[in-house]
């Protein structure tokens, strides 16, 4: 992610916090700066470690609370790793699917096709489910790591 894109996203996130009457606490600012400046999803522990590396006195509970707040505002989304733990990355406009490199963990989004949405809903209906949403993540090795 370019630094300009990260800075733009950070400005937007700050504006959204103000619109929801939420303060920009030091913890929120640190987590937001880390997430908007990264090109791959990060776990809560990685966010905590990076904050400490930049001399932010930030507790892990504050990281989780901030992630919950940002998620509630639809500013970030949860990403699942092969190891099973959740990571977090900036939410993208519209429904997206992801290609995730198993080597460097870099993530690339590709659009959620209407055909796939229709297919998943039809499969759910066959089994009596009302499908509300889906996540699709493909794991492989990116061109840089091959």
C-alpha cells in the first residue's frame, strides 16, 4: 500500500470516528496508523508488537477494544490465516475475495462476482439456509515469493 493511500485512509477513519462522536484516543490512533500503513493483514498481537516497537504504551486489551470499534464501524475486516487465527485489515469497498500469500502473507483483493453470490445463496437454500454473507479466501504463493 502506498503511503499516500494509507494517509488518505487514516484521514477518512478519523473523520468517521468524529461523525460517530468517538474520541481519537492514543490507542485508537496507534492501531489505525499501523493498520493503514500495512500491506498485509495483522493479528492483534502483531499490532500490539508494532505499537510497542514505535514506543506506544498500548495494552493488548486496548488493541482488541480498538479492533472491535473499528470493526463495528466497518473500517476493518477480519481475515483468517491458515494457522486459524484472525487478522485484521482495512475494509474494502464492496464485497471482496482475497488471495493470500502463504509465504509473505501479502493479500490481494478481487471482486465478489454476482455469479458466486448467487451460487452460494442457491446452495444454502437447497439446505434450508438463508445465506446472508460469505468469505472467500484463496491461499497460494505470490509472484514475488515464487
